[in-house]
C-alpha cells in the first residue's frame, strides 16, 4: 500500500520512528531510515551545535530521508520562591542519591536559535510538539525543503496546524508514551484515544494524518491505516532497540512492565507525560499540583535523573513509555522494521480477504 505521504517523503514503509528526545540517537534514526522507514532525531533539548552534530552523524550512515523534532517553547522566567519550593520538595530524592539539589545553568534551549539551526540543516521532515508555529515559520521551513509535521492531541489542534500550512499532522492519542503535545486546551480534556482521534482528524483536515499512540506491531499499522492514517509514529516500540540511548536500568524496567504499569504525570518535567510508575513518581504525586511547569521542573530534576542513570537506579528515572510497553521487542532497529513490515503486509492481506 503506497500513500501520497510515502511518495512525498520517498520512504518505502508507513513507519515513523518517534523522536523520543533524550532517548534517541543518530544510530537509531539512521537504522530506521536505512530500513525503509523514517528515522527521527528528538532535538527539543539539543543545542544548535548538537543538532548539527547529530544530523551529520545520521547523514554519515545513510543517504535516506530522516526528520528532526523540536519543542515549540518560550524560555521561562520563574520567580525565585517557586524555584526554591520545588528544590525543597526534591531535596529528599537528591539525598537518596547522595546529592544536593542543583539549580541548572539554563531552563531550556533557545527555540529561536534551534529553529534557525533546523532551517540551515534542512532535514527531509521537520516536526514539532508542545506548541504551534506561525505561517511564516512554516513557509520558511518549506522553502528550505522541509516537510512540516505538527503534533495534535485534539481535532482542533489538527485544524490549527492545517491552517498555518503544515504538510501533515501527527494525531497523538493518550496511549502514547512521553510528553503530551497539547497546546490549545487543558490537558485533561485533551486526553483523546488514538482510535477516536485519528479518524476525526482525517475527516477534519485535507493533509495527511500520521497516527501515534499504543502502536506496537504490524496489526496496529494496518488498523491505523484502516482509520485513514497514511503512516504511524512509533516511539515505545523503538525504545527497546539497542541503538536507543536509554541505559540498562531503563531497559530492565521496560522488559518487566505490563500494559497497566504506565501513568500520566507532571512530577518529572512539569508537563503531563506517560511513563512507567516508579518510586519517584509515587513520592512526588501528592505535590503534583504544586510542581512548576515545563521546562522549569524538567531542568530541576535533570541532574537527579542523570545521576540515577549513572547509578543504574530506575527508581529515580523518568521511564517514558506508552501503554503498549508490554509488547516491546528488544530487536536491532533494522530487524524490528523488517518484522513490522512483514506483520503489516500480513495484516493488510487478512483485512483484504475479509472484505
């Protein structure tokens, strides 16, 4: 099955690797692209120089198209009282790792500088989450040869991306792991499952829809296409690949997780995100309403999470994963893409035979 989206992107398979900022690597993106899908670099927390380095590494390993993702965000200016209160809540967790709470050098990367770098690097796909671009920004990327994809968690957000000229929209259901991309309404009312979200987005916009959320195998790809999506974005499925950037403790937590073991939480980053329940999530849950918003909380917990990874302690990690985590397969990326392709084709044949 060949869609207009696949033809436009010059990829053989309707498989987009989720960006997974912080867990992605150039090796993973290159492997997925080389296998016929679309590899992605999650650049929300990369500096412009690091973005250029990562893009060069992908291009060194494959000539196939790949994409880069950014967080649409503004640099915050939190008041000192908010910062100090957050550090006090985190102090017991830092102490468990024999650390003192640390104030970061910066809250986040400068989006304007990242955006300029993205234009200069001109990947085949430029995708965005956490917010929305304006029409001028979209046109600038398109003039550089980028196919622009916006993340939507509601039909209204899909329409908003279409109205600014995006080339496609990624409809991200509440099953998806990691951060929610909601930007128009409150998070609670924007928790729409992929099965409901995808077909409504397909009906609402005239641009291709990419489905995301809980898709782990070829049956899920075929099901998303039956709902009208032209491709799927899969993050958790690729997280267990040896090419991903997660450490042994994270991998072990994923291998042991079941479908009921993930929750949405703000405690790690200040923005709702789905991950595997662990002691840090449970310890901070009573104070979740007082957690400062992203990226402040994310920066304040950064040193804590890095230390936990170095010590091999999953108890203090943000174990981002979707509801399909119980179906992960720890295969090399190219093997996983090949397996997904075989499963997808078999599922499409079964659907055709049933009609």
